[in-house]
């Protein structure tokens, strides 16, 4: 005499469950100040990268002239959706500030 179950064999098998994942779109507020380290010409984001971030709802503040050393103009950053600021404090006031690590200068004396 077997046990009687109110469930079918299919109902007792593991079932795939789809859970709804709520996408949380948080806005990033990113500042790109001009690099001040001696002979530093790099910048953390190119205008293309800025455009991609802006397209996803983020805001970028670029200090004027920040891309000059890397041959990127303020206009290129502005066209990509960044705000150009003439006040370095505005770039540093962002939630995230991107800067490059200064290059290490190695001097060997004999």
C-alpha cells in the first residue's frame, strides 16, 4: 500500500522560479579636475567614455582645460554631455572624483 499524495509527480519536481529584479538606477555625480602633477597630460575619462556615462543618466563635471594635455578640448567634453566648470571646487565637490595616479619617476645614481 503506497502513500497517497494530493500532488502530481510534476508538482513535486523542482520548478524554475522567475523573480522580478528591480533595477535601481542611481545617478553618479563624477568630477574630472585638471591634473596638476608635473608634466601630467593624462585624463581619467575620454569624451567617448563621458558620453557613455551621460547616456546612462550620470552627470559629469569637467574642469576647464582638463583634457588639453591629452588633446581633448572642452568642446568635445561639452558635446559629450559634460558640464565644463571654471571652478576646480565644483569638480572636487562631486560624489566621485576621478584622477590619474602620478607616474613614478625613477632616478638611479651611480
